[in-house]
């Protein structure tokens, strides 16, 4: 079953709504220039409510932060994984003890030590000059599909309730990642859009599972 990450959570209500909609992973954005930015304190407060829900994976999104800052944030907010969405090195990723995965703007030609052993191995976002995600632009599904044959990746970039079934069908990613595609305004999650997104992914995943089993 395709995993679903809803990113850019800013409030307890959004976190609970995303979980109730069926998300497997929630993302918290610590990049100050993002409309989805929250402080470490805000995330800690959200997680004080959410940490009782063990079935959810909680991900901190960082852009060119130091290893020390990432470690401190993850410890303070009790986060599971770090998503490195900037220009971080593979050495930096490895120094986070297997708890970090790299986001690429466009499917990489070479992994160069960036692929994590556990899923998700990495994330593929759209390639938009000067932007670190959250642009609403779709990624290159064709090249990402080739990579997805070999490693369990998260597909991001311009996914919406309307196009995510096609994305899952064409790419067959381990999981999908959505932020702006389930918002009513930049940084404001829409409950109905989150539900529709999860429904579309689950429906397509069931169709694929049925065909794969020969049923």
C-alpha cells in the first residue's frame, strides 16, 4: 500500500485531521522562508498531543541546517526522521545515524551515497530554480518511475487529489508527499482536500494490488 505523507503541518487541528484522513507520515517544516514554517516550540507543542499516536511517522523538514540544529530539533520535538531538503552532503546525512533522508529536486542520475537503506530511501521533488519544495509544480514522473523500480522513494511535487492517482499509477512510488495540493491557502490545510487525496491514493493502490495478484 502506497504510503502518504502530508507535509507542512502547522497546528494540532491540522495534525489530527491529517491523521484522521489516513496519513502515514506528517511533516513539519523548519525552513523560515516557507509559508509552512513553524518554530521548534510550536512543533513541540503539537507533538505533545500527537506523540501518543505511535502509528504515525513524524518528519522534520530542514533546509541547510547544521547537524547540531537538526539533532536538537528532533530531540526536542520527538521527531522520527529528518528530511534534508537543501544542499546537504551525503556525509551530513550519514552523520544523522540513519534517521535522515535526502530530498532531490528532480530524479538524480547518481545516488552518490544518498540512498538510505530503510524506506523512504529518498524523496524526489520538482526541479524549480531557487525553490526548496512547496512550489506546486509536478516532478518528472517518467524519470522518477525508473528510479522507483530500484529504490523505495517518496514522490513529491505538485500532487493534488485530482492527479495523485495518475502519479501513483505511472511512478509506483513507495510513498507520496503533499503540501500545497491539500491547502485552501498557502500554509493552511484543507480537511476535505486531505481526505480526497488519501482516498485517491488508497483507491489506486487497491486497484494495483488487485491486478498484481491476478484477481
